[in-house]
C-alpha cells in the first residue's frame, strides 16, 4: 500500500514539475517578446512612424505585458508549508522529547536536553547508524577524548581557520551569523507576493551560494537587501571572522592550552598507525566514531539544528590515493540520487536525478567510486530511518567553499521547515590530515602494500631547490615546502605543466596563503622504479553525520495530524519506522479492573525479555486517549487487554493488537503476541501478514 501511494505521489509530482517547467519556458519567451516589442515601439517613435502604426505596436506590447504579469503571478503563488514547525516543537516540549537546557533559569542558547522519548529516538538512530555502517561495512569503532591539545588543532588548521563570518548590532552588540542572516532575509523576500518572479529566481541562485560567500560578497548582498538587526532593526557591522572553538586549559597549572573538540575526526587521524596495525596492515579500511562535538555557534536560533554541544557520527575511510575504487560499488552503481552539482547551483538551480551513480562517476560529476558509494549508503540510511526521499538531496560544494586540499565534497541536505539543512557531509580530504600530523609530530603515518612480484612502477620524483625557495619566500620557506610535499602525483604534474607552459605556477597552503613558483624552484618528473613494495600516505574519504540535525528532520518528516473521532480536535502522530520509535509497544488494560493486571504484567514482561521496549499505560483515561498518547510519541503497536481476555479459557486467551498508522486491530493469542511484535519491529514480518493470519477486531466492549 505504501509503495502504491508513493508511486501515485511520484507521478503527480513529476507532472507538477513538468507543468512548472512549461510555464517557466513560456515566461522566458514572453519576457524576450516584451523586450523585442519594446525596442520595436521605441524604433517606430524615433523614426516618426504614423500614429496608427505606433498604436498597433503599443497594443501588442500591452498584451504581451498583461500575459507576462498574469503568468508571473501564477508562478509566484506561495506554496503551503510542507512541515508544521510550531506543532512539532509544541509536541516535543509537551511530551518531553527535547527541551531547552537549564529552563528554570531561562535557558542557554544552543543547549538542549533530551527527555525519555527523545533519548529513545536518538539512541535508536545511533544504533541503526552503527548497524548500517560500522557492522555492515566492517569498520573499526573507536571512542576518543573530547579534550584536545592545541598542537593537534593547530596542525589540522582549526585554530586559524575554524571560523564563521559574524555581524553585530552596532548599538546592542548582539551577534548574528552573516550567511544565515542573509539566507533568512532572502527567504522573506521569496515568500513576498510583491517580489517579481525574475527577482525571486535570481535570489534563489544567490541563496544556493551564501555558504561560500566571502566577507565582501556577504556585505554587498546584506547592503543591497537593506539588512538590519532582526531583533532591534538597528544597523549592522560589516562581517568579520569568529573562531567557533571552546578554549580551555588542561591541568591545574594552566600551562597546556586545549580545546573541546569541534569534530571527532582528529582522534582517528592521530591513532592511524595503531588502527592500521590492529587491522593487520590491510588497506583500505575505515574507522568510525560516535561522540560529542562542541562549537560556539554565533547565534543558535534553530532548535536542534544549530547547537553548541552535539553528537556526531563520523567515518574516516583510508585508501590508496591512486586507487579510489570501492569493492562494493557494483551494489549501488545503478542508484539515482537527487544530485545538486556545482554548475546547477549558480545557473539553473535544478536537481539532477536522471543519472546513475556509475554515470556520475564516469563523467567525473562525482570524483570517485568510494565517495559515490558512501553517498548511496547515506541515502539508504536516511530513508530507512524515515526521511522522505523527495526531501533529500546531495549538494556539491562550490569551488569557493571547498577546502583547497579537498578533491570533492557533497552534503546530504534534508528539507525541513527551516529550509534545506546539511545533515551529513561527504568529503574526499585527500592526504591532508595524515600528512600534516606526520610532518608536525615527526611520526610516519603511511601504509605499505606488498606487491605479488617485483615490478616497475611510475612515480613522480620531486626536486626542490631549497636555496632558491628560501631566498624567495624567506620565513615562509617551510610552509611552501610542506605544501609541495603534501601534493599527490596528479597535483605535482599539474604544477609542472603550468611551469612548462607559462613559466610560473601558484600554490595555496593550508593557511590559504598563495605563493608563485618559478621553474628554478622545483621540478617534478615521472620516473620508472623497480619495487617489491609501495608506501604511500593514505587519502581519506570522510562521511560525517550530525545526529541531532537528523533526529530533528526525522521528527518533522514523521509528524502528521489526523482529526479525532468528533472532528473537532486534531490528533498528532509521529509515524516513526518501528526501529526508530522510542517505545515499540504500548500495553493498555481496557479498564482499571484488578482482574486485568496479571495479563498486563505477563505481556509486558514477555516483550521486555525479547528486547522490545514497552510502556504500560493504566491511567484512568479512555482507551482512545491512551492510544492517542502512544501515537504522539510514535509507538507503532498497541496491545489492549480487555474483559474477553479474562473470560477466555486458560491457554487460549487473546488480546487485541493495533497498528498505529492504519489503526487496524486484530485478535491475537497472548502466546503469540510477543514474537509477532518483535518480528514486526525487526521488519521480518509485514502488518499485512498479521491481518491475513489473525481475525480483525472491529469493536471493544466495556463490561
């Protein structure tokens, strides 16, 4: 039934998109006609044409403009929101899914506590992630410390570069993140029916790029859109960088400076040697970690989406930089994802969903098989936990926002009431991290591959003239040489090609400083060498997940309201997949009659022994309201113990089993119910199997 419903929706959605494309094309044609006809009218007037001829031309122009305005209005109708943020957040607070931390003291921005249902959802998402990635991909799971010495984060570039651009209210000093503020201002313009269609299309393209804007570009757009401080309407300062890390000191003397880690990845990188040894020296391999990260967000105003303490789940997949194939890519090569490549973000704004991953890799839209493989696995994971496929896309980083050392980056973005939100990043970080830590620590972080027999291989030989480099760049000599050594063979030969063709080449260091090389400074050449073993600094493919953001997106995607039986009050439901639901089964006695209590205890105990989380609700409310309460926290199944249970013969006693989304109930023996619920939760049994095996239950009778 769900597959049929999704199929119908897909057909409708495709037709809707096709109609919109037709109208957009018509709009562009009318705009071109209006421009051409306007020029014709001006030419007639300038040339002194007869009044009748001019009037006829003006009438044609008026008709074109009328049709253009009507079509523009049709295309600028504000769509109904897909998600009900207020109702979701009210439900989350009322049912203690998540709440502001230290609420009785007024709360602290960007800090949230999870209540019992929220803990259950978050824990289940983490466990599904662990099963989907760590177990199924044979990864090495680690848990590293949150406290990180300064030297580690200096080497990684975080101390200097882990910044966001900030603007201030010039009178109150209140701070705002510049790119997010610009995005919010653009959103307001986009929903204003007075904004012309062409201006909206322009601003949509701008919004796609705000994350990549430098301070000057951000300021230019904030100025053009007449941005003011949201809370006061006061003028704003120009954007400037703010480092997001929480600093601290380690030890009582305070001599060792450190930070709360902004990501979990560095703990894996510095342990690379031991992880490689643990893996028997075999490459490629992946290490994974679920843990806390800390970022001093400038203006956290979007619930769980922008917080200062959060759970991350990160994977570092180490592989040969010259061989980025994946042995399981064949399993996903025919999948088609919603891809938002660089070029489309700054031109058409269109999603590409017609190419397979194999085609995307072959055309170099996606850099390599391993990156594409993890994008596919992320798509499958997010859909498995309840994310709507039509609200999931993979956006490629623009060249202006991609780190200079990165080969390719794609963010999994989920559409929510806050717009498209990055929830998982997929980056080809090349050899940057291991090379930097090796250079700073003087510890080799390399992998060896023994060849089956000696062979001649082609390597790139580097000849660096230290004297000339030193004379030219003086105190910056070390940075330049380190950057040259960090380059892979392909990058080195690209530099050599520039030196040969133009007589100079520009490199950019990890500190974003640029240096111009001359042919007298360095030479790269391919040579043949006979070897029995090859050694290399591994590249890293990094999928990184924000668990809190994913949990919030799941909440919005799972939420819906259905009218109550009296048609007056809406009943809220969280349609979590069973594996995500914090409580899998509610056990409800029909009344407070003591005769029903032993059966409730027997059933709840049998479910618990089989690993199924249970909530017994024996409050005095009606059975309908108790079902409602269970639906509100996403409980997929409910068991009702009634007076028929008590009246039936020993050994043949039955209860009702209810499915949340259909609200259909069956009559099922107590002896079967725990096993059936467990199989339903583990997706080894479909609800249709249950309804075909057991009789439907139509009504309940109070005795």
